[in-house]
């Protein structure tokens, strides 16, 4: 049937073009999402940020006031301190886990990684609540210690810096495990065996071979955890004390008293810090790698 | 010496896994407590806190709202995200990197900035306190997960299958429907699951957009937690953990299946 032949020819020619998405059609497919995000996400955020420099006319006075604002600097300092502690603690806890997973067989590692991913996908609110239950004055840990006769009065664990760090590390740990694991999994382990075969003691193998080779994963994980930690709100608000006011909470407070210019100015600073730090991340690793689940 | 090192290392890894899982697991027995307060171990077994949850309309209304918002977000972000992923993976157009950054930015941007930005603009549109506001806001947060998951299945797809269908006379649309879509379906499904969880668990945007009329489940939990950590929260948490975990495991199984399909030798 000649007609069918013609159909095959035609559709074949067109469709290969369409499915390999020439420049225009690729953009066309993404267009609805781009428009959506611009209207319902990017514009709202930018319009809010604009309030920091524009009130009838352009002015930098809010930023000038912010620089002199002692509370702001104090809160920035608290935020940086907590984020730093959390990042270091995450690294120390994540590395052994990543190493263990990388040394396990692929199928065993895939199974155990679910144990890392379950907390990862459990609501932050649920995890924070769990820590409140554990650390509270009448919480599980105090109950246990009192019952065992180790203490006489309940310890103040909740609403402390300690509680903030423990709970935040718990929430952020998977973000450190996944990039380090991904780096270690792709490593040429013959290099480590070679060092061992040449008689290097375990510590030297770790310091001079394994650690330098894991640096991409370590730096990616640290940047990711630090940037996410800076923006934390829910966990410090629930388990922190009055001295653990982080920048996100301060911004929310300004919005609640409807001081938009001040809130917007602080948001600009926070966003700038996050963007600068995160620019380093994209040089090391694609963000998709983390959220794909496990490669 | 090696044995000591190894034992210490395994012990450490087990402790870290315990730290990850214990807080989540401890909530489950507490939710079945017959006591009036949170106490461990629970004095006895009872379903009173679940009864509390299922019989109070404040809780059930919020749960239903969260489910409906979650489903709407899932549909919207899958419909927007899937074609966008195809365009981004297959196409090469000007500003592609910028578009990628725009789509992925909600994952990295501090939640409070997104939340107050949406509040600032949506208040002007008169959307605050309406479920629609939550759907629109949550979709921006959920769509990156759809794009990421669909992209990753697209990268692994054997293009020869599409060419085969085309050369056998299938139209481009038929090829997409009958060849491409079934092959990327695990990615679309995983993306949809993550989109649902993202919306269902979301609190910060809800804090600002819920008003008093569209109170989602996380928002209700937040108010309750700040008031008193009564064991009803343990039962809600247990329900959430169960839902999230089963959805996660489902998505994971789908992903593995797609990996097998992808790596299966073709024509051999």
C-alpha cells in the first residue's frame, strides 16, 4: 500500500525531530512550568525582597539601619555558630556510615540506605516532636535516668542549645551521608589496597589516601548541610531556648509585626549568604544527585 | 588489632543508625499508651489517642484538607514537571541553565523566604486562608522533585526503542504514549510520590498562607505542639510515619524496577 509507505516516511521524519526536541520545542515543553514558577513563586519572592530597597523611591536606609542593629548581628552570630556545630557533627557521624555503606555489597547498601532515607522523608515536625518527647522534663531520657537512680532531679535538656544541635543533626544527617556515599561508591578502591599492600598503617591509609579521595563528597555534603542549617526555623523554634534565636525566626517575627522592609532586608542578606555558599556546591556536584534517592 | 578496629567501627555505625531511627521508632509505642501523659514505657495498651484523632473534627478536617491539597499539588506538579523534564533533558535552548536554576531553587532557598514571599504577594491577590493558595505555593516546592526524578529516568532511556516505534510508522504522539511514557512511568510515579509528601508535610508556607480557614495537618500539629505535647500527637506522628514510609518504599520499588528495565539486555 503506497499510502501507508508515505505515512511511515512522513511520521518518521517529523517525529524524530519532535522527540529529540530541537531548541525551540525543548523550551516549549518547559514553558508552562517556567511561566507558572515566575507568576506564583519568583515574582512573589522578588516583590517581597524589593520592599527592602523601595518605598515610593529607592533607598538603602533599611540596610544602613540593619548594619547598626545589634540584635541582627547577635542572631546572625547564633545562626552561624549553630550551623557550624551542626555541620561538623554531621560530618563526623555521616562519614563512618557512608564508608560502611560503600564497603557493603551494592544490594545490601541499597537496602540499608532505606534506613537513611526513611528519616530523610519523615516530616521535620514529626522528628522534632520525637526529640521533644525524648528530651522533655518528663521525657523518655529523664524518666530513664531518674528510674535508674543516676540523677535526682530531671535535667534541663529541652530548650537548650544542645537540643537544637542534636535535633538539627538528626534532620540533616542524610544530606551529608548521601553525597559522601556517592563519592566513596565511585572510588577506585585498588588505590587503598595498594597503600595497604605497601605497608601503610590504617591511620596513614585513611589520612593520606582515603580522606583526600573523599574530599568532593565531604565538601559537597558540608556546603549542603550548612546552607540548609542557616535557614532552619521549625526545629530551633520548638526545641531551642531564648538564646537560640536563628535568623529565620527573627525574619518571621518581623513579618508578624508587619515590618516588611526590615524582614525583606534580612531576607536579602540571608539569601545572599546562601547563594554565595551554594555556588561552591554546584562546582562539585549536581543537586539532582542528592534527591534522586541514591546515586 | 585489625579485629578491634573493625568491631569498634561496626559498633559506631550501629550507634549512628540507632540515633537516626530510635527517635522515630520511640513515638510508635507511645501512641498506643493507655496513660494520661507521655510516659515510657507506656503503662498499658489503648487506642484512646487514635480515637481522639479520628473523632475530633479539628483533626480530621485538617487531615482531609492536607490530603486534598496534596493530591492537587501532585497532579499539578506532575503535569507541569514531566513535560518540562523532557524539554530540559532533550532540548538545548537559550537560558537552559537559568531555567534549571529557577526550577531547583525552591529546594535550596531558605523556607522562610519562600513562605513570606508567597504571603506577601498572595495576600494582595486575596488568596490567604484559601486551600488554593496552599496548592499554588506547595506546587512550586514540589515540582523540583518531579523534574529530578523524570529527568533521571529519561537519561537512562534507550532512545533506539523510540526510533524503532517511529520507523515502524507510529506517530510522534503514539510513540510518546506507547513507548516513552511507559518507560519513564517509574520516574513520573516516584516524582508524584515525592511531590505529595512534600506538600503533605509542609509547614512553613502553611504557617503564613493557612490563615484560620485552611488549617493543614502540620499546621494543626504545630499549634498543638506549642500548646501541649499530648499523646494525640504521637498517634498523628505514627500515622504520618506509616504513610510516608509506605509511599517511599513504593516509590523505591518502582525505581528499582525501572533500573532493571533499563539495564535489561535488549534483543538478546
